[in-house]
């Protein structure tokens, strides 16, 4: 009986969250880019557009301890998770498998080379590659969402290989 009530409550929450057929606009909320203060990257989200509310693994706010990087990087025009990044993804998978209450949004990004449409697809393939590893290691589908920003939210606004390398990434944003 408790299982039926829990399932019904979860279904109601999902339906309430769906609300309408609109997709939240992922545009930033007035962030000024190009300042001389160093990195303009914002890893905490963008405001009240349904894409914010995340935090870093290891923050006291989410009850987890220890340092764990929230960004992995990719080679040019690739969605294959490198051997160097696999350990980071596996550690995230262990966190998710150990605490079913945790949820994560995987944000896929690309550098500015290629068309906008291609880069949106590439960012999605990168996020899905990471998602697949998380699922294989014990995370549940309900814990993981993906979004692709393509080239629209660069971590570095430069136009050289070092800037491009920083922009080819997936960011783990914990949403609870």
C-alpha cells in the first residue's frame, strides 16, 4: 500500500512539474561578458528560467563531502569520454548510486567551430555519453537530465586552441 501511495505521489509531482508544453529559455539573465576580471564562466546556472539551482559536488549545501570536479573536457569534434575523464564520471556515478535523492543535469558544450545546429547536436552527444556511463554504474534515469548549449555559453571567449579546449566540455550541475 505504501508503494502505491509513493508511486501516486511521484506521478503527481511529475505531472505538476510538466505544467505546460513550453521549454524554459536557457538564455543568461543579463550576465556581462568580456570584462577584465578573468574568467566569465558561471557554473551555478542562469537565473529564474528553470535552469538554475545547481551547485558543486562537495559543497556543504548538498550534504556531500570531498572535492570532485564538475567539468570534463573533450577532444575536437568528439563525444568520446577520455580515459582521464572516466575516473571523474565514475566518481559522480558512485555519488548518485549511493544517494538516490541526488539529481544532476549534464550540460553539454562545444567550441565555436561548426554550425550552431551541429554544435547543439555535439553538446547533446557529449552529455548523452556521460549519461550512459552514469547509468551503467548504478545511477537511475530519474536522477539525470541533459541539456546542450552548443557554442552558446563558452567558458572562454578566445579564438585559439586553448580557449576552444575549455569550451569542449560537459558540466555536472547538481539540482537539489
